[in-house]
C-alpha cells in the first residue's frame, strides 16, 4: 500500500468506528458525544498516528512507555489537542516517565504503583488523570486489581489522588460474552461515583457502549492487524515482575 492509501484507510476506518459508536449509543438512548474513541496505535509507526490525526482523531492509546516516548512527544507541538492514554501494565520503574508523558494512565492497579506515581507526580509537578484497572474476570494472568480487592483499592486511590482518579478500566475475559463483565465494571464505577468507564476494544466496543462505556480502546479495527501478540501486549502481567 502507498502511504496515501494507508492514510485514507485509517481515515475511513475511523469514520466507520465513529459511526458504529454513535449507532450503538443511540440504540440505548445515550449521547454519542459521551463516548470517547481512543485509537490504540501500539506497534504502528508515528506515520499511522499522523494519518489518524489528519482525520481528526486526537486521542491515542499505547501500552508501552518506551514506544509512547518514541512516538508522541515529537507530535505534540504540531497537535496541541493530542491526548495520550497509557493502557498497558505499568512497571513502577517506568512511573516517572509515564507521568511525564501521559494525559491519562488507565492501569493503576496496586499500592506499589500508586506509591511510585505519587512520588513521580511530586517530582514532575504534574499528575495525569488516573483510571483504576480492575481484573473484572479475576483471571490469574491478567493485570488489574482483583474484583474482591477493588472497593478498598479504589477508595484508597481516591483518598490519595482525589479528583485525578476519574474512573475504571477493564479487559473482560477473551472468548466469553463480555456484557456481564462490562455491566459489573459499570456497577462498580457507579458505587464509587466515578464517571469514566474505559471498556471495549475492536471486537466488542459496541457492547461496551451499550453497557455505558465513556471510552473505547480500538486498535486493529483502525490501524490493521498487529504482529502476533506476546503475552504482555494485552493486559497480561509482565513475565518478569522483578522490576515492578
Ligand atoms: C491492544 C489493546 C487494545 C486494542 O485492542 P484491539 O483488539 O486491537 O482493538 C485495547 N486495550 C488494551 C489494554 C490493549 O492492550
């Protein structure tokens, strides 16, 4: 594909996803404008991000700090509306860089990470918006606070970070009907009076919108397939937890 063909492909895919989000929202009487599209650009080059920006997409998701650091700071000066969400498991030794880079960190899931983000925020003099990631299917290999520990952890994070904690994020178990898990996350957010719900990906964002998502994270349906996923690319706990 030529660069232009790739770029128009991205623009067309974004228009299609936006239309499907709007239809799914209207179907349940929600305002389509209440659902943010986060374009997940992980593994795709900065040129793909530029194509999406040219199509009016401002909000992006990356799951590795290093990759985000390589792609995004160079784009910011020309695209002041750009917003970067970090959506991957975050090691404590990357917390400072994450705080410097991101507008939203969606994967706050343990006390040691909260400590590291707190220290980093003091040092950097800025604090991104924070979402608590919940392991909503309680899968052993997946990141996120367990559903049983979620209430206490959310309360602790809110005491500590105040209004910077804006909501919850989850990735439901693969291969099962995601709707009950989306509903459970929505119920948890409502219990805590949290407005933001980041849930839904390429395969299930319409169901997530129906269940109340305020943010959907869509990658392959916009940018095309990625190289085969390693365990760490989809919310799995990093294999070497020694650094966290
Ligand atoms: C990669 C990723 C996505 C996007 O997945 P697609 O199926 O490509 O849309 C969403 N959320 C998280 C946490 C991811 O790591």
